[in-house]
C-alpha cells in the first residue's frame, strides 16, 4: 500500500499561472483533506471532502478549488496563483470509523 | 473563532531529558485531542491521542496529560532521544464536526546528543 500520494513534489509558478495538485489514497478512506502549512501557522484546512461527491470549505478556501474525482482522488486547483499561495500543501485521508488522518508527503509550491 | 494555542514555538532538550510541549484551548466543545509528529520533508503522522474523559494516556516514552478544568493538555517525552527531533503539533476536534481538526502552530523540538 502506498498510502497517500501527492504529485508533484515541487513546483514553481509565476503569478497568474494555474495548476492542479493531485492526491490519491489507496486505503479506501471516505474523507479527504487539503491543508497548507506555513512557518509559525501550523496546518490550515483549505477544503475537505467528507465523502465521495461532497466538498466543503475549510479555514482558508479563497483562491482554491477542489474536485473529488472519485473515492481515491482529491485534487486542488489554483486558478490564478499569487505569491501568498507559496506554501507546502498536504493532502490527508481518514476512514469513516477512525479519527486518525493519514498525510501525504506534501507539495512544496513557490509562486514568483 | 475556536483556537488551540501551542507553546513553546521551539525547544532544545539534552538527550535523556524530558521534553514538555503545552497546548491550551478556548472552547469546551472538543471531544478528541491528538498529537502529530512531523519529520523534515514528511507529512505529519499521528503520535498519540486522548479523549477528555481521561486525564492521562501513556504510550512508551510519550505521555499526554489532560486538564479539563484548565482547558490544557500537554505532551511529555521521557528519556528524549535525538531521533525524537521533529516538529510536534497538537490538535482538537470540535464536537459538532466529525471531520475537522483545529491545529496548534507547532513546536520544533531539537534533542542535543
């Protein structure tokens, strides 16, 4: 089992460019999450999907969109990247009956 | 807005010493308090967790102490080892949300050999 995988690992964008961060899990988990991690600010929830077919905004959704493509995959899209979106992005998943969130290895995004 | 305040921001402990990280919350409506450990270049991973009906939980060298009346919980690492050097996050789950966690800002722990 690969757990939670994320692509790409690193990305550099110019202001105004768009991109999609991919996340997949092979644990048959129902819930999936997108976080951003910035120094001194911990993990902030961008969007989450409680189950296939549903998505909800988290703490910092502005500038992002998500798609729960199927039970395995949850993508995060930046339509017009801004320097304030420079961050490390983590995807996580969780089984319906358990509390633990399993995290991917992260994507380090720099917006110039 | 619900918050979880974590301290200290960074901590240096000698090998074999006790590392203590504290968290405080401002809302009583939490029902689950996990601690996550993150190594450089990796995602966070669950270390240990506690529910508010328990005052202490121990797993090996790691102990959570929970003080419901003070709205505080802490992580104690006994006999700290260089391999424990990592960033630690506390979190709390609101009772009205089965899906979200409110995260502390993190503590960077360095264990000196």
